[in-house]
C-alpha cells in the first residue's frame, strides 16, 4: 500500500481525540464564575502559564505545566 492510500485508510479508522486535557477537566470542575475568570486568564498572554499552573495546583486542580502551554496554543487534544 502506498503512503497516500495508507493515510486515507488511517483517517477512516481514527477513533477521535480521546479524553480532554487536564485544563479542560479543571474548567469543567469549576463553577461558572471560576470558569469565566480562568478562561479570561488563559486568554490573557500577560498572565504566565507557570503562574496559572501554580495557582491551579495550589487550589487542588491537577494540571500539567506543559498542558497549559498546549491548551493556550490550541495544541492539546481538546482542539484536534
């Protein structure tokens, strides 16, 4: 099978994106006001990802540092 045929076949068998990333999981666990404030902070590039990570983890949300970077760049599985 050539590469193009194999890639087309692979697309047919894809099972989706899997589980949401830990940022999305944290967002879903928050109340509406917290979600809005967190989403605003995520969208504000002046807020450091490491500061968000530290704040979330100190408040009981288990989120990976790299996951915050990926989610902000829309490079995590939430956006694929």
